[in-house]
C-alpha cells in the first residue's frame, strides 16, 4: 500500500493511503494456471516464461534471478498474486528483448527495414560551435547506429579533407581519423552493415583522395556494386560486416559528362543546388568556384575526369532529388533504386499531399529524413511521421538523444 501526503490550509499535512491496484481477471487466470495453492514457485514461473512469454532460452537460474529482484524478501520462495502482478508491470518484464537477439527475417532488401540513423554524427554538442570528433561516432556505433553522416570539406590549404559542419564555428576533425574509428567500432553492437552518408563539398582532386582513403581503410569490408546503379538493394544478411557509401554522384563528373553531350549550358542554378544538396546554402558560391576551376584549368581536365569516376564507383546507394518537385522526386524506377533525403518540414508537407506516393517510393527505395536546420541545440523531432510513411533512415541528433530503446537492426 503506497501513501501520498497533501498540504491542507497551508498549515497541516494529511497522509492518505492508496489502495493497491487489483490484478485484472486475465492476470488472475494466468496466475491460477501457473501456481499451486496461491504460490507460483520457480518451476511454475519458468514454465510461464517459456510458454506464455515465449522466452524459450530462459533458464531456471534466470527465473530465480527475476523472482529475487522483484519479490519481497518474505516471498522469495515464490510469487503470490500481488508480487506476480508487480512483476508484470515492473522493469524486469521489459517490452523489449534485453538480449537484443535478431528474430526477424533479414533476407529481404535493405529498403524493407528501419535503420538506426545518426545526423551530423561527428558533432560533440550543438550544431553551431561544438567540436567535431570521432568520439561521438564511436559512441553512436556502440549504441547500434547503422548510418553515420559525415560532411566533408577541403581544409584551409585545400590539400586534405576535413569533417565539419560547414558555415559554422565548429572545429574540424580529419576524415581519415573518422574512417579508421568507423572501421574499428562498426560491428561492436551489430554485424549488420554500416552506411556512411557523405555530404560532399570537394573538388575532384580531393574526391580522388577520398576514394583512396576509403579503399585503403576498409579494403574488402567495402561494398561496391558490380553495376553503376543497383536494380535492388541487397539484404542485411548478405551485407553483414560490410561498409556502404551513400552520396550524390560527383558534380564535376556530371558536369564533364554533360560537356561531352553539349548539354551543360542548360544547367540552372536550382539544378546545381539540388545536385549538391540544399542543407548548407553557403556552398552555392563554392560550387560555382569549382566549376570555374574546371573551365579554366584545361591542362588537368583529363586527370579530373579520371578521378571523379573513381570516387563515383564508391557509391553503393545513390542519393539525390533530381529535377522538378515531389512528383519527380518520388518517381519509382523499376530498373534502379536510390536514396532520397527530405528535411522534417519537407516530409510534413509532402505527407499531406503525397502520402501514398511516399509509401510507394519506400517500398523499393530508401527515404532519409533529417532535422530542420534551426535545431541549433541538436534537439530532435517526432520520428513517427517518417516511420508511418515507411522512411527507413529517420536521422537523429545523437548528441542530445535521450530516447531509450530506439533501435533498428
């Protein structure tokens, strides 16, 4: 019997005894079936765990430990109805499998699963001024995160690659350090694949350097498709202990390709934004600068043309919105699969007007949802809108994630 105290007339306190909640009839029926003379002993409780709770691997020792942690010292020889009901509502009877064993069929395409996804995985705190480090990446991987996001930029001398949140005061960390940490800790919590999403702001020579870094770091762990695009995503089971790269095709490669077909002059500024991604608007001038570099430096054009495909060949999951609006973004191609990224606001608007199309898109393709840009404090949004529409990668700011039990494979 619990008690509560109330203040009366600002001077006195009254204590009221609360009657314990009585076990409902279904609980009483189960207790009667697995007890004798009003007592559920260890053998009875073990049989209950196996037959009712479907914990086939539970041992007598496990049953005894649960009883000891739940029952009052005077009732450790067995549960009475009150202590059994207390167990059912207590922490010892978690709705989640504490052993984290995989019980789903993992042989379906990757797009059939919800994937634990991080946003700006390298940040140690807020989105504007915190340090960038490999430590939060390691912590996320230990929590079971399967999608790590890295924003890659040239360093100040433009001869190496840093990871940082562009256009902010965040301090950078070397890309190579992040890659090595991912390799070391990728499969600590799970053997299922780790996807690295790259937000790329590099010149073609640095893209070639990234390609070499990734190949040298991951070696045979790296999954690269045999074809330019995948007709269907492989299953998590076939991708165990593999690393996958997901990003947009290199802008310079697409530019050179369009030059060969004499169609580059029709590219609009909006299409440039979509090719590079719109999360960091300050990159507009930088992308134009890269394009000028290509046009001015004719002597290195062949090297650049060779380097971009090397980077492009890393991409296992192609990303990008393409031209047009939602109708085009959500088009399902029967011959290839891809990843689409929407902000939380874009998803909320799209869900009102294109709900069925989103669900149809996610049946074959992957939808990633990320927090809106004004969440400077690394807060998070309601993930249910994304999950209800089949979004596989609902990205969380892990820096402030206080949600327990949010896991996928």
